[in-house]
């Protein structure tokens, strides 16, 4: 099991976190027409990087949003940054 560091709660089991998506993934502008293909790609396509990945995780215990950079091969967490929803 992976353990992720929460800046507020300390080192916690991955079961306390929710994967919220790839960091930097941009939601389509819904004030303009969006095709079914664009919307499907936004909802379902992930980078699935082998190696260094930048992801958004939510710590469900304290509801903090975290930007994690981790190695998906070794499962090492390389960096953690806390941010508010909507900042990234």
C-alpha cells in the first residue's frame, strides 16, 4: 500500500485519498459547444504515465486538494503541494 504525506495530517494510507485526475487537465469550455468526443475524452482519457506523473489527489479526511508528483514505477512520492480547488 502507498502512503501519501498530507501537509496537515502527516503520512497517511492511500485509502484515505481520492484520485481526482491528471494535474493540468483542462475542462472544456462549456459556455461554447462541446462535441461528444471532446467531453468523452475529458472524462475518460488519462495520461497513465510510466515514471514521473503529476496528479491531483484529495485527502478525504481533511478535504485538502494536493498536487502530487510521484513515480508510478517505484511508487515514490517526489513532491506534494497543497492548493485550493480551482487554483490549478
